């Protein structure tokens, strides 16, 4: 019998509480914390900000590309 390594991808959901002056700063701080948590199985650039953020903070916006360039 052979041994097979079957790649399985999954998502987990986590809310990271941060204190900030505005939504863009909050996203930046949360992403810094997210990236600082070691996970040897993490696939680079596979994260995304859940769309629920638009419902939670409908009156604020942020530029994810700008944030990623800064961190």
C-alpha cells in the first residue's frame, strides 16, 4: 500500500479586536497581528477580509492595497 498526501484547504474565522482611530488603521493593526501569528500551513496571500466588515462598518471604508503596501 502507498501513502498519499492529500492537500486539504480550509478556512477559519477569527475576529481580532483592535483599538484604532478609524477603520483603515484598525484593519492595518489586525492584519499585522494576523501575519505575526505563526502558521506553517498558511498559504501566502490566501487570506481575505470578510465582506461582513461592510455590514459592521457601513459608513467607513479602507484601501486594502494601501494597507498591504504599508505593512
